């Protein structure tokens, strides 16, 4: 059995490793994630007979409980790896939230009943319940908040956006674990049943699956609809897509149920990356493989048109793009993956449009790819079939705007690129359009903090003295409309308000970033709120990236790279021997 | 399972309220809500009642539905098209603004002893020390950023140069890259579209007793701090502040340095390069061989352009490219206007070299210009000061980047530009007689030794 410390460190790694800096992190512990953690990170110390959840709960009980009372002293402080000791306990609280259900199905909605169950505590005694409610003994109201705040600060110091939030009224402290549980067990059961029945084709990518779900409104509980209506929508995509993948796996094996073992092959889904030659304007499309969350494969091999390409990590969740011919846009692509073993093939789904947004890590790089849905005001490229483009014409100037319409590259006769595209209106409810395209274009938030300009640091964020400008995008009836922007500085022990401004909407504002550090920008207007994290890095923190230099002068059998000369090995012809 | 399943109502699908005018299902209202009007009907009704539209009431705004005419009454985000770069610079055109045309105006014989003294003396036009140091610091940051970023597209590099204030007008990036390549700090893709930083290397100077080195390639503060522990480090800004600081090391105990590096974390990433300038020079091709190595550009259609050819002395307009040489391709200018090359600030569309075999070759502008002069005159004039190890090359004969690397890698310093005897000269330092001998044979130099 893995110990509490092992689970604690594994949870910290599982939920942060591979996440992009500045992205939101959820401590989304449930039975599936615990199984995945045990298979990938704790395989050596797994208890063969117990499920991962039992193993985890047993470790938490053993460490935290003393005579059936929660002993918080055991989870205070940090481990020697500087990880808060409380993560596994907080994970147990989220596991309890994940086991909550909707009122219309056979799960109890009482959070603390589930928490007591996770901790292996008997039902409360009447006398205790009168004074303390259903809370476990040793866990008085609000005492867990300090650990949630510590988790949040720990994430912020590592450049992630924490997501655990306090609720209101009676929900105040219960809301922390509930806010972390993206997909409850009851919802998973419903979605599993739906994916088994729905008859959808097996080669859909995650965007297509989510769009279909939202459009049909199938299997969505009120909790899940709430998740999709706020900024958790992006985070819930992967867990839902995993359920969809299970269906394919079950169909192959002829099974009716059961999760996919980690060792089972699945397709590696690719997006599309568009790169333009700066000098001659030639547009090239690339396959852009996207690693699934929590799949720890940093390299691999893929065979495209008989040629082997190396898969190497480019950034969190994305492999290096692979050059491809333009016809992949229309036809999709399917290429065998030889390594790692758990990917069967690289798949680019066949679609009738691609929304290509600017690089979130460097908006001026000139690259556009399927990095996500465009926020309000963000400039992007819409590559789509001409028939779809015609259906967008009535929306031009009202909900959507674009600068020019360019014929796509030769080989894509029926396609067109809408360049410098922006979503400029928010009321898409009654628009009649291709449902997948509509869901991609429909803005999910009423406000969007855009960061532009400045000098990007390789490790993420911006460099000191060259921070970004801020533009808060939002629909405004007049140019005078404003938004309240507060900038907080995140320090090791607290968050400090740095400045507060009233800015006009949709106009870039030059910010003087005082020093290197991590800043949180919060924009508020009416009831809408949005936030973004900005990392300002000091120049002397930059360090050499030791990746191999790709280019150099090459002539004859010699190569000069920088100031390092080398003689290249002479290829040995058949029948010859090297001297 | 049939595809019709998709169109069948799901068992979990909810019933929705309906508009009491058109009967459309309202997706966001539960079925229990009665007497509601959809946005379209509500807006239409208000329109008929001639009510003005209130921007704050988004719920009352009209929106597009099927084939109905769209009434753009909603508030929207103001849209300004993103400005696009109109002029795209040839990645290989890294020449400076100075006009390089015209024959070599002055011969060696015309230079007096006083001129020669001035040629090899520190230039009088150098910017003051503060300006030079400030510019150098910015270049240091650029190299530091490149070292951490490792590689990227040319557009990111341009943006960075602009952000750091090195490229105000968007035309300097190619020149900056050229200088960084010469110093061994970076390399670029053959088509100029991407760059990558070179590995850090400690490079032995060609001249001297072998104890002096310079640092090329990627660098960061921790590397410099480590080097300062092991050797005497001298930081020297480039004379005109047009490149990162030159880092020179003086090492008396080379074996000791090797041992220390072996024992440090730097070992896998730090390279040593001994006599690299000489090694490189010895393997250089001759000028005609180099011209054959240039990239062939197929499908060139000269008849769609106005052409001018450099005959080794000056530019001459030509109708068709009949002879080998260096050609510039210009867009035809409007009727009645001057020749396109007479228009101030105009640049050619292409600059290509036509070889004897009829192939068009692409390369750096200086290189093509040099090839044309070399083909016409057969040799390249230079002046060498054996006392100081300085080599002066007429700027009109600016060497191809491929060959110029050997000169810059000899000292780790860019040439300084001098105006002497009515023309511009590039003066390289740290050139040993042995290196000069090799280069003379490869480039057919006509060297006057002082």
C-alpha cells in the first residue's frame, strides 16, 4: 500500500506536471483519477487486491485519523520536496464531493455523509450532530480553509491559477471541495451510458464530442451545465473525452463496461497548426499532436508517408508540429504511431472548419493553431469550407468580423480562410449556423483579458521591463464604457493588491509592471468577472536552453555550427568499407 | 445502432418553454414558464411599436435567425483591422545603407603613409563610451533571450528586436542576425525563416600565444560567473555597440581549466574550439566553387522585371540576362517615372547571380556582389598590417558571409569601418599571417603588406 506521503506527492505531480504556466489547476480527485495515479505514479507500491480509491482512502485514514477523530496536526507544513502535506487530505475531501449526486438519482446530496464515508467514520451521534452538524469529529467548521489557501498559494508560486473558491452562507467551506470536482461519479455513469448508446462515430476529437453534447444537451446534469457555463468548461473537456474513448475501447473488446487500462492503445489526436513563410507568404499546415492530460510520454515516433518522424514535446500538452500536405485539411489524416506503445495512431479528424487562434505563449509568433476557442476580441483565422463561409456572411459586423477572405492553398479548392477574424458580439443564442461551428465561436465569457506585446520569456511569462499591455474585451454599447481592473501581486504567503484602475473597454492599456513576480489581473464589469495570471521574469533568471542546434553551415563533409566545426561522417556505400 | 439515434430525443432531454407568438422552443427556459416571447418576436413587436433600442437591454436585442434579415442593433466590440506588414524584406539582403556601387575609387598606391596610419588607427567616428555601452547592453539582452529561447521563427526575432529598440523600422533584423552569425552566436535555416542559438564555445584566438580565448554562442549569467572563477575574464563592448559584449578569457593553465570543466555541470554543454578560424579557412572552397554551392533558384522569369547587371565596376540596365553576373530584378515603375532604382529608398525584388551554366543562384547580397567583382577583376585587393595583425578590405568588396566568418572567428570581433583615401574600408583584427596565407589562396587576394 502506498503511504500518505506517496499519495500526497503523487497527487501534487499528477495535477501540476504538464500543465501550462498560467493555466488553471483543479484538484479533481475521483475514482478514475486515483486509478490513473496508481497505474502511472505509484505502480510499485500498489496493493494488488484493493482498488486505487480504497488504497488511497486507507492511506488517508491511517495518517489523519486518531481514535476516529481527524487530527489536523498531521497535515500541517510542507514535505521535504516543499509540497504541502495537506494535498492528499484535500484530495479526500474532493473525492467525497465527486461521490455526491443529483437529487434525481440514487446518490445522497449531503457532502459530509460522503466525507465520513471516505474517512471510514461511522454516522454521527445525535448529540454531536446537534452542535457540529454532520462534520467529522476533529474538523470544526472552517478549519480546513487554511489548507485550501495554502494549496492555492503553492499553485500560484508555481505559476498556476488556483481554482478552489469559498462559497456563500452555509456553503462557505463546503464549496472548496465542490468547486474542484469537475465531473461527479453520477455524471460519469450517465455519460458512460450515453456514449454506449449514442452511436456516434469513433473518430471524433474532443471539441467535436463536447460540441455534440452541448448541442444535443444529452446527459448533462444541472451541475455539468453549470460547469460548461463558466470557466471550468475547458478543464472538463478531457475527462469527458476519456469517457468517450472508453466506448471505443469497449466496442473493440466487446465489453459493456470497464475503464481503459493505462496500457491500452488509443489514438493520439492532432490539431492543425498554420505557419506562414514570412518572406513569400506561403501558408503551410502542420499536424499538431496533442497529448492527453496525464499521459507522461515526452517523445515517440510516427510514420507519415513512409517516413519516420520523431515526436518531441514542444510545450505542455503539445508535441512538435509535423509538416504535412494541404490535403489533410480536407481529408483528415491517420498515421501509425510506433512509439509510445499506448498510442495506436495519430489522427487528424475530418472537419468542415478549423478555428486557428494565435499562439497563447507568443501572440506575435505568426503561428495559428487549434489551441482552443477564441475569446471575445481575440484575432484568429477561420479556415472553413466555402459553403460554411457563406452562412457566416449575415453575421459579419454584428457578431463576427474579419478583414479579408483568402482562397486557401492550392489543393483546397473548396476552402477559404477568413483572416483577422474576431468575435465582436456575445448574443449568439438564436443564431442558425452549423452547430459545431456555432459552439466554437460562441464566446463563453462576457469579459476577456487580452495580453499583448512585451517580450516573452522562454519558460513562460514576460521579461522584466517588457511586460504586456492589457486589453479587456467586452461588448460595450458605447466607447465610454469602462471596466474595473485590479492587479494583485502574489507573494509567497499572501496576495497583495498592487493597483486598481478603471479602464475603457476594448482599448489596450500600457501597464508599468513594478518588478519581477507573479501578478493576477482581475477584471470586473457588472456581474461578470474574469482573471488572468501574468508572470514577469527577471533577466538574470534566464538560463541557457541546451537543446541541440538545428542549423549551421554545411559544405562538403564539414559543418560549422556557431564556432564549433566538425567533420561529418561519410556515408558508407554498399560494398565499401570505411577505412 | 442507426444514425437516426442522433435525431431521436434523448431520455434526458428536457422540455422547454415555447414562444407564445412563433412557437419556437426557448432552450434556456424550462417548460413550466408560460407566456414568454422569444427575442425575435419581442424585438419585432417593439420595432412595430416604434420603440427606440436600448443598448443596455441585450435581452431585447434582435439577432439573426435563418433567412430573416439581420438587424445589426446589438452593441459590439469595436473592430480595427490588424495592420499588416506591406514590405517584406529579402532575408538575404543584409547590406547596410551605404551605397556600395561604383568602382573601387582609390588604389592602394593612392593611399599615403598617413592614410595607412589612419586606416589602422582607432576610428574617430566611434560613438561615445556611454552610448556604445548602452547599445551593447541591449544586444547582451538579445543574446541572453536567444540563449534561453533556443530557437524560433524570424518573426519572433524581429518582434524582439523591435521590442528591445534595436529595429525601429523593421529593416534591421536581417543585419543583426548576420552580425550574430559572424560572431558564432546563432545559426539560421537555409531559407532564413528560422534561427537557432549556437552552443556555447570557448574559442581560441588565432593571433597571440594561444592563451587568449573568446566566448561564442549561447550565454547566461551563471555561465559567465563560472568562467570568472576559472579564468581572467575581460568584457569588451563592440566598438560601435552593434553586437553583444565580447567576452575574452586569458587562460594560463589550460589543463587545469579542462579538469575544472570536466568536474562541473558545464561539461556537456560547453565546447572548446582551437584554431577554428584556421581550420575553417583551410576547408573553404575557392570563390568559383563557392558560387557553385549557392542555392539554385528554378523558374526565374527575368522578362517580367526590369533588370540591371553589375559588371564588376558599376550597375548597367540590361534588357535580357545574356551574360553571367550579378543581376537585380526590379518591378517596373509607373509610366513616365524614373528608372525604379532611381527612386529613393526603393529596393529590388530579387538579387540573383547568373552563372556560366545558366543557373540562377541565391545568396547573401554581399556575396553576390563580391562574386561579380571577383569574376570581373580576378582578385580582391586587401592591405595587411603585419605589426598589428589587422586586415583592411575595401567595403565595396565586402566578403561573402561564408568567407567573412573566418576573419571574424579569428578574433571574435566585428570589423570596424574606416573612411580613408576617399573610400570605406573594413578593418578586421587578430588575423595571423598563417590565416592570411590560406585566405589569399582561396580568395585570390592581392594583399599589400605593410
